[in-house]
């Protein structure tokens, strides 16, 4: 597996609390992504980054923010968690823009009560 | 934006038979089509991909075909084995450094 880690791997939190998920890579890849995976929906892009401090929205970005201050770290923040954000969150990395081969981290299972 | 549809959502085959999963995409600018395999509780893993300048690609028991005119691509698994049981995702990507994924196919290989 590519050098990608996610933390925490599991988290249970309450509605209204802030949550930050971390993705860390050791591959020095330019592109990093956050997806959520829900039954029947596959993998949906939340936000992505194409360089340090360069980020853009994906198809399901409402309620989420991201930051990338270093090449190796990409943070996903839920400012005020809601039950609809209960999901499995995957980080992915890619070295390429064209032919965008992506490699996934191990995932974080988040439960919002 | 890109829209990817994947069928069937579930597929059950007997060991040794072939399995075919089909995807369609909407954006004619898409030029990269990877397939991912996800075992229960694991991360998606890239198993094969195809670029738009190629019509077919094979890797041992798996192959992918692409029909750009119809905006259609398929995954073929021959001589299926129990370890092929997993969820498979297709995806499509263009020049915007992003992928759009299908909703997945749960493949079950029975003995």
C-alpha cells in the first residue's frame, strides 16, 4: 500500500461538536482527496487539493472544510457534526493530473450520535 | 459534471464462471477509466485501468474494454475464484485531476 495513513481510524461524537480528520502521506504526491462512502452511493468527493494551500470543492462539500499547510497533510473538518455525516471517510493521493491514478488510505469510520 | 452509472449493483456467479460489470459515463472529455476492488472493511484498491487511446487491456484473469463512441466501459473477470468476491467500483476521469465513481457492484463467487 502507498504510504498513506488516516487518523483517527474510528470516532464516535455527538451532534454539534467539531471533528477533524487527518490524512498523512509519505509519497510526496501533489494531489490529495477526501471522499465519503455510504451504502448505495459509492465514493463521493468532498474536497480535494492540488497543492499546498490550494483546495477545491467536490460534489458533497456542504458542511465540510479542508486545509493543507504541508504537502504531506490534508485535514478535513466538520465544523458542527450532524447525523447525516455519519460515514466512512477515505483519503486518497495521486501524483498525476492527467490519468489520475489514485491510491486510498485505510479509512476513518465516523459515527455522529 | 461527469456522471457514471454502474450495473449491476449485485452479481452472483459460480466459481469458474465469468463476471462482467458495465459502466457508462457522460462526459466525452473523460480519458481515464480505473477499476477498484474493495474487500469488506478494507480500502479500495486499484486493479486495472485503461486510457482513452486504448480499446482493451488485460492483466491475467481481468480485462477492461472501452467504447468511446458509446461512452461505455466494462470489467471482465474470467475463471472467477472465491477471493474475487468483493465490491468493484468503476470511475471516470478527465483533465481536472478528479475521478467520478460509480455506485459499485457487489460480486459474490459461490462454490
